[in-house]
């Protein structure tokens, strides 16, 4: 992380998250939090399209489109399943 950088923590955590502020303060990092909304999704998609964010490492689970309830259950139990993003595929 570069000095003066921004970290946007958007989403849901299944368990407590630890931030080491003793390491971050000197880097002048700005941390924001929030829910996924109508601004966040288009911005994220633009960053992915531009190649600035690689979404592959965040996809922790893949579920067939016909198993939508399994996908929701997996994400809903993220603390147990370690799900970050559940990708539904054809």
C-alpha cells in the first residue's frame, strides 16, 4: 500500500477484522467502509474493466446458477465457509 492510499472495505464480514493502525497511521491511509450500493458496483466494474483490480483472487466459491440457494447459504455463512465472493456460473 502506497503512502496516502485509500482502502475501501465494502461488504460483509463473517467475523471480526483486525486493523493494525500502528502500521497504517504513518502511511496516511484513508479507510472507508460501506455497503454495496448503486455507486459502488459501477465503480468496481469500471476498475475491473480497466485492469486496475483483478477480481479472480476474491472469488472463493463457484456455484452453478441453478444452485442459487446454495450460493446464498454459502455467502450467508461466510465465517464458516470463508466465502469472500461466490460466483454463480452457467
